[in-house]
C-alpha cells in the first residue's frame, strides 16, 4: 500500500563543513571538507518519505539563489513540486558544522522559507483525504503550519507535527494534530507549552499525550523511541551503530514514519528507527537517507536474529 504524504516545510541549500572539533567562541579552526547539498527539515522529510515508498508532494518556497537547483533535486527524488512557490528572496541556507565525533551545530537563514504561498498551502491540503498524511515542522512560519494543519484536519487527513526546532509558541496548532513527533529536548518545550512541568521522557510523553488527546512519539537517539498510543506506552529499541553524522537522523525518522502510516504505529516506528539509525552512519543530510529496500533488509535480519536468540533461550 502506498501512502500519500504532503510535506509543508523548509527547503535549504546546505553547506556542511567537517571539522576535527567544533570551534569555541572566538576560535578559528580549519575545515577538513566542505560539501553542498539539498537540505532543510521539510525537504529532508520529503526525501525520506519518497525513499520509503510514499507518493510525496512538497509545498514550500525557493528563491532567486539556488532555487531551480533545489527544485530539480526534489523532482529527481520523484517528489511532486508543482506547488513550490518562487520568491524574490534568496533560498533558505544552512551552515552545518560537523566534528569527528558526529556532533553538529547548525545555523539556518530562512530566506524564501518565510514566504510560502498561503494559497498553495490551502490548495494542497484541501486536496488531501482520509488516509493521507500531512507533515509539518518549524523552519517555516507558525502561521503557515497552522493554516496547513487546520485545512488538512477539516478534510480528515492525518496531521503529523514534528515540533522541531522546539516551538516557543504554537498552542493553537495542537488541536489539529493527530501525531506529535519530538526528541527529548523538543518534548520538554512542548510540555512547557502545554503547562506540563518536565519530569522525564516517559512521564512527559504520557502527560503530553493526555493534554493533546493524541498519539506521541519521542525519539531517544541510541536508546530508541517511546510510543504512546491510546494510554499505552511502548519503548522501541534502536539498532547499535557507529554515528558519524546525526544531521538528518530525525528528519529521516519522521519521513519514514509518515510513509509507513498504513502500518500499525509500533511497526512504523520500528521501520523509522532503523532508517534513522542508518542515516547517522553516513555524512550529509539527504545523501545519508537510506532507501526502503536497505531498511527492510536490515529489519529482516534483525527479526531473524531475535528469533534465533529467543529460540536458544527457550527451555
């Protein structure tokens, strides 16, 4: 079954600099390598959903600088770009600093991402139907996400809200959300937004789910993910990998999760967790996102290993 996914979000030209260590304030360091690629949370999630087998439409804006290159890169992934707006501003830009330990610092200049066309958003979301998925993040104006969520909710589509970067205000968006996806830091921010005093991931996931009246998934890096659905909390483990670049891990997870919406939520999270783990073993944002066949092979091996281990432990 193919899931239809619409992503309303950011599209950036990423410049990634690989360094031995991240610079301290006032320090000048030499980079080992510089690369440029398609990026932005919205574009990363759209590419991940497409590589996961979904039918994907991207709604966003590109500008006079790098615009056609970014649009072409999305189209090359099989993503529908018909509703991309063209802005007189420069396209969004991101500078990614990555050290040898796989840690990163990211600076984003929104550019055209601040000027997504409202009419394109309304049109794309009004064309959704039950079974379709809308994905939102926060590298575009909150008003844009609010409009998209309200329109998609009205026609019965599933609204997936990746509250990243962590929102300072978006309380009126939550009423339209069907699934919240966050990491631990973003979970704290959403908890405070909802009047919940953070006290730990498991307690916060449950409290936020109750306040929202919806499902919540919290990613925990190497510790896997927490899934709260209909009052039940489940922990999904992550495979052991050696991380070299975590830049697109969260976006890979979100894109795969949206593309796998036709599966039971725990199964979709397992697939997304495997994809996110693979992404951190490679450099770059979109270049690191794996295809579905590779993810499914690894899941099959993991399932076989689990079965074998269980068999040995049985009396």
